[in-house]
C-alpha cells in the first residue's frame, strides 16, 4: 500500500509570523510584492483554513515563501548559454514577428583627430503592419531635443537645424524581408509638415544664411526619391535596419558589403565585412550578431582629405585603410534590436572614427510575448520603378 505524507509547513521555506505582522508589513520587510506573497502561500499551504485573503488569518503561524533564487556568476552564465537551434544546419533569422514599440537612447560619436563630438537623442520605433507582399512598416519618431556635447541647441543655426529636421518625423519606413529599409512611405505628410515648419522658421529668423539653409531642405524634399537619397545618410536608419534577417548557412557566417554614411554630400564609406550569428544565446538570452570587416573603397587618401576639408600636405593616390566593427543584440521573440554598437574608422593623418550606439530604454520585463493583431498597410506609389513591387 502506497503511503503519501500529508503536506507540512516543514516542507517549505517559511516566515514565522510575529505579533503585529500584516501581509503588507511582511511583504515590505522581505522585499516581495504582497500579491505574489499571498498567491505563492495560497498555492502550497496545507489547509484551506490557512488561505490568505485581505490579510493573515488570526491563527496563521507561518507564511510559505518562494525558494531563494541563486544569482549565477558571469562565468556560470557563460557555461549555461543555450544553442540557438538544434543541429548544425542552416538557420533562418526571419522578420516574421517584428511587433515592437520601443524607445531607444541613441549616441553618435565623431572623432576628428583629437576633437570629440557627441550627439544624443531618443528615437521611438513602432511596428505599424505589413503589406500583402511582405514588406514591413515601422513608424520612426524622434522624441525630445537633440543634445550636442550634452548641450541642447543654443545658437540660431542649431535651433533652425533642429526645427527643420523635426519636420521629417514621424517617418513611415518601409523594410524588406531581410530587415533592410528601402523607402519612406509618408512623403506627402512630411512635405506638408515641412511647408508649415518653414513658415514658422521664417517668422522668427531672417537673412541669407537662413534662406540658404532652408533651400537645402526644399531640395531634399522635392519628391519621395530625393527624400530617400537624403535619408540614406541617416546613421540610425542604416544601423537599425541593416539587413540582418537572412538565411545563414551552417557556418552561420555570411560575407557582404556594408555602407556607412560619413558626410552628407559624399558617397558612403564601403566596407567588406563578415557577418556572424553566434550559435548560442548570450548570458541575457539575446541573439548576438558580430560584424567585422575592412574598408573596401576606391577613393584615395587625398580624396578623403579633400572631402573632409582636412589639410592636404601633398597629393597621394595611396588607398586608405579602415576597419568596421558591429555588434547586435536581438530580442529572441521578435528578432528586433535591443542594443546596437557599430563603429568604423579611416586611417588618415588626422584619424577619423564614427560610432553609433543604440540601446532599448523600455523596461525589459514589460516586453510582451503575445502576438499583436496583424495589420496591413497600402503602399504609396513612389517614382522609382524598382520599388513598384
């Protein structure tokens, strides 16, 4: 005959109730949420009469506590990292569930020799839906002010620049199945905002320099194609929507060319890189992608110095060396970035280095695993025929 022992408080970690204790006071003392303390006790208590309702029953002597969670060291976490998939075959990093609404802290760092310039801002990325031919739409919006070297815009030129750039947002960004942004889908709304913003700027600022600056924006917003070309220099869009969502071979390594914007009026820097998906989740259970490569650009040392308005000691047709390094941490549920670090340099007499750091500011505990309702968005018809899918 099988004998099953009656459950007892001795089988659990408990707290002995003292005179004057209440559910709230004990929860505060132990650093536990009162509702969790109540629900855990009620789940395991040996008798119905010992259930906790609004407060402890008068006869209750012990409260059952959840077992202590042992915090692993980084070394222990490293050893316990799980593989991203079983077997050694190819791995498809899809963009099938990119349903996010995240606010990111963004830091741009520009090193021109010994001169360091930082630009800080916040950007929200909100998934809006997909088209019937599987192109994805994200609303990208700038939040608050831009800070240059930790200072908000305080000169006339900086104030005009900030007001003008704010007219672009929010952007409705079109992203392909590989996670690469390919177009802006709300040109008409942006153009309307710009006309109103320009009127407001001209109310308060006058002069040839103002007119010249506004004419640059007018040119960039002539049509949807010129807007796309101007935003192709945007560091955030290029870093965030970087074509990571592809089929990785069994080696989890692909080679590709990658561009990095460095000046508004010049061609982007071109790097030949290896993009490697780590075969294991990191210690925080994020997917990790490392990107490393070398400059692959036909421009000479003198070409770069002229474009950067650097002193040219003598003409040189020498090719310039440079490195690219990137690291992406992706949420394993939606495959969207949690944090990004990418950096590139140019080995000139006055060394150049550009760094982009992007970090999700949302509370990670609030990330939902529940799928959102699928939305479909109608695409506008841009002028470039290559985008008429």
